[in-house]
C-alpha cells in the first residue's frame, strides 16, 4: 500500500515465516470475535446489556493481525469505544468481557465500565474510551512512560477515522514526534464517522496524508487481510522499537453493522457499496487461503466455528449468573 512522509525501514533481522498453527490461531480468534459480537447484539436486544453497543464485526483482521505481532510482556494498548474484539485478542477471557457488558462484578472492569470502558492492566490493555479520540493523548503519555522504562516496549493506539477531526489528534501526534515517543497510532478507517462517509468529512481521501505533516513514518495497509496486517505490523513494530520513533497506520476496512446498535446503516449506504467489502470478508479470505493450501478443510473450519460458538454461549451463561456490584462499591477505583 502507499507510504508517505518518512519511509518505514525493514528491520535487518526478520522473524521466521508464519506456521500453520499461527494461521489457525488467527482464524479462530477472528471467528471468536465475530461470534462474540453476534451474541452480544442478541443480548442487547434481550435487554441484558444497557447503554450502547458498538460491534467490531467486519474489522477483525485489523485487531487480530496487529495484536498477534505485539510483545505481550512489554507492549500496551490504548483503545477506542469499539473495544470488545481487542479485549479478546489481548487474551482477556470472553466470560469477563460478557460479564462487563452485563454489568456483573466479575467483569473486566468490575461491572462498572460497560461496553466502551473495558480495562485490564494485567493484560496491558489500558482501556476503551467513550470519547472520540479520547485515548490518543493517553497513548502519548504511555509512550512517554515507556521511553523512561527499561526495554523497548511500545504503545498501540486504536481510533476511528472520525478522530482525525479532533484537536487532540493533532496535538498528540505533534508531541509524539517532537519527543520521539514509541507509539503506533492506528486509524481504523472503516469508511464512516458514525453515519458520515469519509468523502463528506475529510478533504483528503487518504488519511495517511493528514498525519504526514508531523514528521513521522506513515503507511496505509489492507485491513481485510489478516496476513497483510500481521506482516506490516511485525515490520513496523520492529522499526518503532529500533528507532524509538512514532508511526501512523491507516488500516482500510469496513464495519458490517451500523455505528452503534441503534443505527441502521442502509439509511446512509447501499448494498452495492457493501458487496465488494463482504466479498473480501477477513474470515473468508483466511479460510480460503487455508483451504487452498490444504491446511484445513471447509468441514474443519465449520467445526471450529461451532466449537467457538458453543464455548461463547457457555461463558455468556456463566456471566449472566454472576453477581452485580454492590452499592457500596460505587466509588471504589474512582479518583476524587
């Protein structure tokens, strides 16, 4: 894909190629995220989940491919409000994520954060954020902390294309570049800022061009192909560690559902627009690759999906039975 501003160098020492087990692990995680979102939307409509719900369905390759390339012992994630899939890909148990959605004490944020505010410092997941672009400045702060710590950890910050219209985006990228912070800013360009298309809210159609003015490497990647995402992430992360400099990535993808659960996407987009993206569905692309290379059969992939769905249904049921937080816990973990 295209690059602008500084180029991102290829590290001298490349890792070995991906194994069959790794491909299957990434497929299983993408299926897990897709089926989790289907169950979550169902439970929202059943009245078990309050507030709002932002589905990650269709965008799985971005999170899975990138987080597969992370060093879980040194790297950190700062997320946006579409955070369920990233939680799962970071190794947070689906039962804890369901419990959080259901407002249960066993949830990843003790039942008090809900859909947009998952948080797990043990897994280096430093929170979703209900404010558009709200996590970008937090990621710059994490990068500053990592710069002062031993090792070469980095922070990956996820946000949508609408966040580029906020002041904190420009302020944070400027400081990250000025101070040489090891932050990878990832714009998940799913073509819409809420119900407003990219063409209607951005004067530049390639969002990498909007970041290139801050003197950091930028790259646009295919967010539908998990292999392409992983390969680019592995290379870019290695360069950020080596150079201790920030980078901006634009991942081109497409969300299948509306901005949120109450949104009806066909009010502002057409089936003709959706079809090319659905033909390049992330799960479909990887499944076809594994079938073509005779690493899996269609029956094995369907069995994997059924196993994943059964596991998620069991975890959702256990999460339903968990206790809610008590009233006395209302101000716990709150800084006043």
